[in-house]
C-alpha cells in the first residue's frame, strides 16, 4: 500500500518518524527529521510569500499556552468536544463518529452523543480490538488543560487548540499598527494541540500539530477581493452542501451564487495555486462546502480543499466567514472595545479565515510526488521545497578529488544554498540516496574536473548528465 511505502521511506531517510520511539512512542506525535524539517521550512516560507508578500499580511507569533478566560470566551471550554465511547471489556477508547463511519460507510456529521449511541446499538458495532461491548457515549473535551503559577496565584490554562484566537486578542493593537485600514490580514504559523481520542494514520491526525492560519478582518459590508480577476479563471472540482458535484471556474461559481462570498472564492483560488506550487497533485484536489449541520454555528459559509489520497480524503485548508463572533465574544468577556470607526460607521469587523494545516499537506506532497521506476523509488519534489537544492559528490576519495569537491560544496553553502556532501559508497548508491529524498540535481567531481575545472551535473528525474564549468554552477542553482 502506498501509505506504508511512504511511511517506511520517511522513517529510513529522516523525513518524519514517531516521537519517543525508545520508550515505545505515543500515538499522535511525530518528529520531523533533518530532511522533513527542511521541507516543512520551505513550505512555511512559501506560505509567507503568498500572504505576507502577496497579500500584505502582518505575521505574528503568540504563546501556545493561554488562560482559561480566552477559551471560555471562544466557546472551546463548553463546546470543543468529540463524542467518546469505550469498550466495556478492554477499555479501549474510540471516537464514536469515526467508528460508526468505518462500519457503515456513511457520514455522521452533525449527530449528537445520544444519536451516535443509537447508531452503535442499531448497527451492533463492537470493539474492533477485542469484540467487547461499547459503553454509553459522552462528550470529551479535546483541549490539554494545565496550570500557570503556584499557590494562590495559580490559574487554569490550556494549550491552544488553534492559533486563531491568539490573533483576535491583540486586534485593537494590530489595527492601530495597520493604520486603521481594512481589510487587515494577519498570519500566524505555529503549534496547536488537541488531545485526540485515538489518533491514527500517522501525520493525518496528530495531538501536536502545525498550522498556518490567516485572519482577514473585514468590513461586514465588503467581502469582495480587489484581485479576484487573478483567480476567476481557475477551474476546480466542487462538491456543494447539497451533494451537487461538478467542475466549474471560480468566477462562474461566484456568478451562480454557488460560492456566495467572493473573498472565500478568491482564497480558494490562491490556495489551489499554493498547493500546486508545493507539489500537490492538482487533479486530486476538490473544493467541498460544509453542510449546514456540519458548519460552525457562527459561520455563514465554510469551504475546505480536500486531497483525494490513497487512504481517503484529507482536509488541507478550511476557509470560512466567521462573522464578528470571535471579536464580539472577547469584547463581551474582557470588556475591551473591539469596535472600529471605518468609513464613518461603527462596527465590529468580520473575519474571513484561511486555516492551513502544515503536516497534512506534507503527507499529500509525499504521496503526490512519490515515484516508482523499475530500478529506483524517489520523490519528485519541486525545486522550491526540495530539502536540499544540490548534492555534491567526489567520484573517488583520492587524488585531490575530495578537496576539489569540498571546495565546491563550501562555495555553494556560502551563497545560502542548502546542499549536502556525500562521499560514502559507490557513486550509484549516492545517486540513489539523493533521489530518495528528492534532491533535484547532483554534482560529481571526477578526474576531468582536475584538468578543465568542469563537473558533471545529473538531473534527478531524467538521469541526464551535462558537464558544466565550476564557475557556472551558482548561476545554474540560484
């Protein structure tokens, strides 16, 4: 199965692997190895290019730990729950909706705890692990709770389950910094935490995960994009909340009121381009509108972009109109004014949110770029997200060839190009190792290099080799 192949090569080659392995591991936690960390950093930088440069967003960084009042105001303390059931025999916990969906192949979106338990009874679903009976379902809050301080100063706190709330709290300050102009876009990239009931499928469902969330604070009467024409011709597969499925341009989708809010359509288009740039197969992407019983109560419309993977659909980004819910909720509890005077009107800004995962897209890139040939398997990463731009090899470890190769390697690094040096094993094995982690090109220094100062550059995808003057290497790489 493709999923197992990708996980195997990811572990072996330092892309991702389970955390705490020497102690048996804990489900829902993965390490990024030296190769995976480079890929992740490249993806985050591309997101910055799209939003900080392309959309003039601010970028902020906020604490991952916050006092309980933040999550009372946001509704997470009361409502951020999944429905849990446990085996009466072995004690194994299960997320009830996932268990039912796996058993019946039908969606459980919008069903409450009692409704889910009735489905468990009706379908006679038992524990997949030991075949024991399942106990009554109940809501289980997903936030990690802790405390800040000691003694009488101790307060209840939570690890954030999303980055978004941390962006709403300083809105007034950010609005001032932004010269009181709307729309105001704010990006935050960082870790979030959810105490998932029974996380499975590796990177797809984690307890500590990475997000890149952008909040656009907008005038409630103006949710259009001045740049919509730049994405209006993009065609996409669409699944509406009424299960209507077709392919259409984003411009047509807005004209026909399929996507009611132009800003949502615009950022769906931007996201499709971003995903294609980082190597995700665009033919496996679909826009899916949330059903009414699935959508958050404060949202007027929510759309996901999903990847149709070998293990099922994977949500990569959610784009929604959160209205004024968050700012109004924090204004009410904190008693701090979140209203603005804009265009001679007083109002609480609405929020258009673009919420990217980082870990899930990385898996989807691995699946999209994984390539098998009769003599090798490798990742066809785009150059922009490859962990290293180049690998440098000496053909043999003698006769001043290593010294020449090391000199080229150091020159490349001095020019801020990520590269690796490998002098272990045969040249064929070194090419294979570089291919496996998706390095686009390899430089080989050989005997001819000592005579005419040329090197061989080999292309990962075609295996074609050309000779290039040493002084021309940087011009080719930059």
